[in-house]
C-alpha cells in the first residue's frame, strides 16, 4: 500500500522506471494529488498494472481527456477505482477512463463527480462487466 495523498506528484516519473517496488504494489492512494496528469496516470498504471488492484484518485483533477498514445487496454487488474469528488470529470472523460480501466472493476466510487449517469445502463455490460458496487451519490 502506498499513500501519496495531497502531494504535487504528476506521476510522470513512473515512465522513467523510478519506482522499483512497482511489481508488488496492489493499492495506490493518490487522494487530493491535484497535479496528477493522465500521462502520469498512464505511466503509473503501465508500471503497476500487473498487481495493482485498488486505485484512489478522489479529489484529483483527472478529466479523462487523453490522447491516443495513452491507452491501457488489457494491462490492468484494477478491481476498485475511486473517482469521487473529481470535479473535472464529466461523462465523456468518464467513458474514456472506463473503456481503459473498467474491464475488471467490481467497485466504482463516483460520489460528488460531475457524472450524470445518462445511458449508464447502455454501456455498463460492455465497459463494466464485473461491476458489483457503484456509488453515484450527489452526482449531477
């Protein structure tokens, strides 16, 4: 378990392989890390994908707006993802993140995010086939 709450980490250092402990890490808590970028997140998940099961990105500025060079398909074993209070996350970005990270998710926290949930039933079976718990409390 690593908790890096509230730091200025961007995550981009993971791309250079600075984190030798990565293959054994199962839980990463980045709550409140406002500087985290999608590029940095991509680098982290690429390094940690083999074992990472729980990722907390609550209160970050992750928007899900990515370029085509940042795809993670099939590399992740995430079963829990917390995107609660991500004020920059709206439906399009959320769908992008789910298409990259949703395949194995069982728990998804979205409370207080700017997600409407519209058409969620349309994509749930495709993007979130194993989802057991979804928190949409106080979403718009």
